C-alpha cells in the first residue's frame, strides 16, 4: 500500500473547518488521515469530537421499514431489490396507525429520532399524502422525523418539508468511480440531485455510505471526500458496514478489516466535525469491544432497536447494558 504524505498543519486546518467553509478536502488528504498510526488517528478524532460534542452522549435513532421489498433498483447489497431472490417478500405501504404505534414504542425505549424507510426508486404522487401524514403524526409525538423514500423531485421535497420532516436520508453509497460496480439503475448525479432538492426545501440531510463492498481505501477516501465537500456537509452521516445477504451479488465479498472500519469512523469525524456520525448497518456483527472503539473514534449516534429494515440490529437492552459499562448515556438524558 502506498502511503500518501500531507503536512499535518494542512490537516489541522481542515479539521477545524466549519460546515460553511469554502475549503475542500482533497482525496489525498483523506488518504493521509487513513494512513496515520491507528492510535494517532483515534487521538485526533477524539480531540475533534470533544471540541464539538459531549464525548459520553449518543443520539438514539430507530428505523422502521414502512414499505418493504419489491424495489426496482439493482443495488448489489440490497435484499429488497426485485432483481434478486433473497426471500424478502414485497409489502404494501404501512398504515399510519401502525407507524405511530411503532414510533411510540421507540420513544418509550429512549429513541429521539424516528426514521421511516420505503423500498422505492422514488415515491409516487399517490403515496405522498400518506407519508406526509406519517411525518406530521410522528412529529406530534415529540420525535425528530427522518424518511428515506428513494429519489425526490423538488415538489416532493417541499411537500415533506411542509409536513414537518426534519431529516431526509439518501446515501451516496460509495465513491463515484466505484459506484457503477454496485448499481446500474440510478446514477451518482441522481443521488446528488435528490440531496440538492432536500437542501433547497430546507430539510436537514442524512447522507453516508457503505464500506466493505469490495472497494479499496482510495474509494473509501473518495466517498468521505464527496460527503465532506457537500456544501454544507450532512448533519447526519451514517457509516454502514456491508451486511452480506445470500442472494445478493455482494454475498461472499471479503469482509472489511475491523480496524479499517474504525479508521473510517475516525476520518469521518475529523472531516465532518459537526456531523452526527452514526454507526449503522453491520453493528449486529460487531462485538462490544469493536463498538467501543467506534465510539472512541467519534461515533455519536446509533440505530437502536431490533431491526434495520430487513436485517437484525442489537436489541435495546443489550445496547443499554453496553452504555452502562462504557459510561455512555442517551442524548437528552441527564448526566450522572
């Protein structure tokens, strides 16, 4: 592996950048962060984290699949794609009352944000009234609201904003040059256009990616460069570790080295210092020591509950027990 050398003074300047700064991260600079000795990288990430956040506080989000399976996209990692036989059956859009019941349960367990995901290429106009009602009703419970419905046009984004949507999730998945190996039914520019519509509507952006897709470090750095150079960068950055599902093209991919995953969290924290960096898919496969390293590296948000769309997630009681052992607390809870 070739080591890229960049002056540390340059990295320090970028680490202090605020979301509206014009300075852009070069891929080479991000590769240089990745190449730091592991302990130095974590130390730097922890410094940045403590500058902007309470290091012992973690925001809890719960994710509900409001419409599962049958998606027209061919994302190579996704068991919900209609292109692959994974045993996931397509379902209809949930009723508002069912979503509200799940949201109330999530709030009772300590979640402060409720995320609703539908397996669509993009929502149809006939569905917008119902998803907008879901936003209004969940928000009335006192929860932050987030949705991921695929691609949006400007009018759809404005409708969700009018309903009170706080965040919209639309991931870039990977670096532009690797993207074509993962999906062919939607372009990278399509994703960027949706993010622009979300921003223009005044909705906060939740945008991250997936690692462990078979990409190299250069592509991981390229993904983080894309995210960090959005103007402004996302308020929430979910970092997913590929969950391999039998029947998808990426099943059997060489797993990502766990320390490389922690490095990715740390680099995300340094390059996007004000963002909520969320430990997302793949957490079920991580032991507690690895999760603790992710918190040390700058994770301050997790998906919390039993399920992430169609894959398992550590149960709430296990998470609470881990928080107790690490001295962490959920965002909004009083310090001890």
